[in-house]
C-alpha cells in the first residue's frame, strides 16, 4: 500500500514538472494530461488485489494535500491564513491536468468559472477514479 | 512467466514523466537560449525571491492607499503590489476598460471584469499610460475583453491562448495591436515588465 502511494507521489510530482514545461508548447499540455490519466489508471490496476480499505487509504494519501486545500475552499475555513492560497495550491497540484482543465469552457456558475469547481472537486474525483479502476474485475 | 512484461509496465509508469521533463526542458532551453543567459529574466527573479523565502504575492492586507484614479483612459495599466512579493515590486496588474472597471485575471475568477476599487488594498500602486493611438488602445481593451472566463494559471507562458495570468492578458492585448510591451522577450511576463517598457509613461504612483 505504501509502495503504491510513494509511486503515485513520484508519478504525480514528475507529471507536475512535465505539465508546466509542456504548457509552453500549446497542445502538448493536453497530451501530458491524457498520458497522466492513462498512467494513473495503470497504477490503479497494480492495486487490484488490495482490500478496498487499502485502496481508499492509498488514494487518500496520494491526494492528501489537495484534499486538505479542497476542504479549505469548500468550508471557507482560513486555517493558518491558508484559505486565500488554497485555490492556487489546487491549481499547482493539478498542473498535470492543466491542459484538460483549460478546455473547461468559459461558463460561470455562482460568479465562478467552471474550472474553479472542477479544481475544488478534482481531489475527490481523482480518488474515485483510482479506487474505481483498482476495483474493476479482471477478466 | 508473466513477471517480465509486468516489470516493464511498472518501470514505464515511473520513467515516462521524468523522460518527458528532460525532453521538454531541452526543447525549451534550445528554443530560448538568450532568455536563459539573461540574468535579469523573470525566472531568475523568482529564484532569487524563493532563496530569500518569498513565495507568492506577498503580505496581503488592506493598505487603503489613497491614489486617485481620476483621468484614467481605457487601455491604461494599473499595477498593485504587496510587500515581499516574489515577482518584484508589483504583484498584480489590470487594464482599465472604462466606467470604473478593470479587466484582470485571478485564480478563482479567471479572466474577468470588476471595479477598480480593490487596487486601494495594495501598498504600492502605479498607473501607466500606453503611448498609442486611442483607437488602438480601444481595440486592445476589446481584445482583452474577449478573454473573459478563460483559465488563470500563475505560471502561464507567453505562447497559447487557453491559460492566462494577469500580465499575459495585457501583454497579449497590446501585442496583437503591434505594441510589444515586453522588450526583453522573456518566457513569462511579470507586472514589473510594464514599468520597464519604453511604450508607457507613468501617470502617477503611490507607495505607503
């Protein structure tokens, strides 16, 4: 379980760097985002044999920083003055998906753009994505 | 018997992104060698600030500066700065669009239009006028307005039209009108870049 979480962190942090650099070349950032989703799906398949609770813990450890900032955004709780940086931190955390997020369109809901809501809920969606793929029956 | 392909797949997942980082770094450096050799490039300012422990846009507070916005024209540039900002004297920039409104970009709103009054919160404020035909400035405002709702990302590079930060919106709006506000041809635009441009003059500035 811990090995899986460490692997996810390593992949995520290297994808973070790849995501920033690729954004200099418009289009490549979208490719990086798609590759990231595929690689995470492959990682999830590695966790197939783990009990469900361990899959949940692995995904939660992997997304712990983003879950923390998402909770700050949703609750408006200014823990240690971090609230105003929470959306910045979520943006940086999800840099690997920047290319796809930027395609979210320009619609506003309750005074905020669509990508804002995607960022706030992506930590939970990422966990579900990982746990879901890790739980699909092999044929 | 099945372990070899599995091992290969295990390594593939771990090595793919580091390899992409190397590839993209090589492409970026080779296509921007003069920027990397320029010690005044924005990235070196970020690194210097980080070494001093300054990250982000500095110590935010409502400083209640009393600068006058009287006489601003559409297309003028407004800069605001908090102490210990990582990118220089100014942390934010917006374009005046008329009727007390500015076009700007923030993380939680993307590119959007809002009242100018929040620039009173900054400790440092500077109002710049781009030396250009009023019709050209009007076109720059309209062009910037067309980015409304687009995504904000603090480290948005100059190329591309999906990801923006506050400085890139203004640079691009004037760039499309044939006015290059960044004479250093850097990878990024920082708010301070506009102060150094030969195409602008200072209307007034204030530091508390």
